């Protein structure tokens, strides 16, 4: 029975990695569609989100079955509860990548972001892609240096996000209300994607060390 239990735990870990890989691919494609107004690529992201949702639901059902049937304790219990919470964060990251793609599709053939602040969004997108890649690597390796890198990328995204709102509030901001809404939403999507990456990193750190880090930056 113990071997079966460990195999089930391993499968949950592998499924988390699979979801993280799909999330990374989704954000990579979504940001490309966002920056190039590529509706076909955007549609690919939107359609592929169903796979992330399915895997999250399947993982959660497996984890709940283990809790009900195996009665895990101590570190095994932390792993299962952590997996449930991480799967929710990863699923939300997939949703946010889909939202980015939906903005690109909505505004086609125009670009979502005005040229004047486009470099800010290019940097945010690159940082989010790095976070997604590092989240997957962290789940695979449990190398906590990756957590520190994720926190640093998130801090920079928070700075860029605040800068977007300063630009919108500036006296020389002269774009239309619909574009302003798009800019605001897009900035929020990128910022929240990073926050969920931090959430996963904090939970992996807890699984490895047994210590919670409430001071890890989230906003």
C-alpha cells in the first residue's frame, strides 16, 4: 500500500509540472499574439486553456481521493494540500494568459497598447514568461534559488504596473476610454500572473523547508 501511495504522490507532482509547462507555453503564445496582433495564435491560447482546466480538476480529484482514502500525515499531508493550492494558482495563471490573448483578438487588427508605452508591456511580458519558466523548473528541481528569482521578477513587474497607472493619470494621456480600459486590464493581467507565480514559489519553499514565508513579496 505504501508503494501505491508514493506512486500516487509522484503522479500528482508530475501533473503539476505538466500544468506548469502548459501555462508557460500559453503565456509565451499569448504575449506573442498580444504584441503582434496575431489572432490565430490568440485563438490557440484560448482553446488550449481547456486542457489546463481539465488537468487541474483531475489533479484536485486525485488529491482529494488520497486525503479521503490514505489519511496522510506530516510531510505527505503538506504535499497534498500544497498541490491543491498550487494547482489553483497555475490554473489561474492559465486563465490570465487566456485573458491576454482575448484582448489581442478583441482589438485586431489594431494593437492593444499605444506605441508610447508598448516597451513597458514588452518588459512585463518577458518577465512573466521568465516567471512561468522558472515555476516549472522549481516544481521539477525544488531549487529554492529559483524562488528568489521569481520574487525579484515579480518586484520589477510591480514597478512597471505602477508606472502604467502613472502614465494613465498623467496630464498628457490623450487616448480614448476603450484603449485606456484595455491598457489597465492588460497591466493587471500581467501583474496578477506574476503574483500567482510567487504564490506557487512560496508553497514550494514551504514544502522544502517546512517554514512559511509570509514576508515574501506578493504585491
